[in-house]
């Protein structure tokens, strides 16, 4: 076991030569037992006091360790101008926080309302359809029945879909020629 003489940090790694904290050379310490992190302090039965040579025991008796008188300054109230400044600062912070919360609430409400109306329009899809008669552009009056038959066929096929309302032929063919 090694110990740092400056910070008294105990290192269990015998390979270390310097303290990890302050870089001071580690000292081998024989007062530590084999169990990591434990030290034998005090006197052992049957043995005298253990003298350590790590710390110097020199004391200078001529040094006066007494301290001088301590004076405490009286507590003064801060000037009124300082109190007003701190109140205005708090008021500004409170107003800024309130305004930002209001903006956030309005933004969330707008998003929810806009999302609801857009989402309801998107999800509906086409509910009803009308197939208008086709125009015969061939110039041949004998092929007019082909354009009518095509429109009737589309009306019939679309009316087979269960979720789609199709206007009847009689309603749509009133616009023929317009």
C-alpha cells in the first residue's frame, strides 16, 4: 500500500509511483494491513507508540497563534433604486415567460384546429360522382350510340361500388349536347 504525503490518498496499486491527484511521489506505508483501505491506528497491545517520520514534528513555540479581534459590519438595507431595479427585472422576466406561454398555447391550438379540418377533408374522399354523356366528335351520327353506351357502362360499373353514390343516367343525360 502506498500513500500520498500531501493529500493522504491511499493507493492500492503497488506499481504507481506518483499520486493521481496532485502528482507527488507516493510513500510506502507499513501501517496498512493487507486488507485494502484499512489502517492500523493507535497503539497495539504490548507495543509502544508508533512513531512516524512522514510529517515533521517541529513546532515553533515563539509563534503566536492567537487571532485579532473580529469586527462584523452592520447589515444595511439596499438602496431603494436597487430594489426597484430588481422588481422591474423580475416583472420583465415574468412578462416574457407569460408571453411565451401564450404564444405556445396559441400555436398548439392553431395546429390542432387546422389539423382537424385538414384531416377531415383528406379522410372523406369522393362520396358521389356523376358521369356526363360523352360528345361524339367523329362527325358520324351513326356512331352516336357508342358514346352513349360508354357513359351508361361507366355509370353501371361505378354504381357497383358500395361507398360511392352515382347520379342516375336520367339526371346526367339531360346535359347532353351542352
